[in-house]
C-alpha cells in the first residue's frame, strides 16, 4: 500500500503520469534492462548509446544521448536534478521529469 506521502505526491497528477512515476520508482518502466529481465528484449544495453544497461538511472541521469535534454529540463533543479531520489520524490521536480520524458520521445 502506498504511503500517505506518495498519495499526496501523485494527488494532482494525471493518471498516466502517476502510472509512469510508479513504474520509474519500482524499476518496471519498459526500458531495455527491464524488458531483458522479463524476456522481451535480447539485451539490456541502451539502444541509443550502447554504453551501459538501459536502467532508470541510466536513462534519467547518465545516458550521453540525452545530456542536452537533462541540461535543459533538470538545470532549474540544481544539484537535486542529479539525484534519482530527488527526481522521483519531490513534487517540484515532477513537471520537469515528465517534460524530460516527453522530450526524449520515449513513449511508455
């Protein structure tokens, strides 16, 4: 059962954003690492950079392909824009998180 804090975090989000946030937080978002784990992809390697497994952390914080998107969307967050915890747990970062996902053209 989600906590009251999480309920307050998603209370004003559209359902699709709340679903995506839950997928990010539980590592069940359809990125290559998860798809490989459930047998739906032959490899966990990131298809855009080919340098590392495409995990939530890689997609949001490390993939060189999306470095410009990160600079644009997460810069207003300062240092907290560089931590997975802050991106997925702070109400102030959610709008920027979903803008980043939209800008990368990955549709979950």
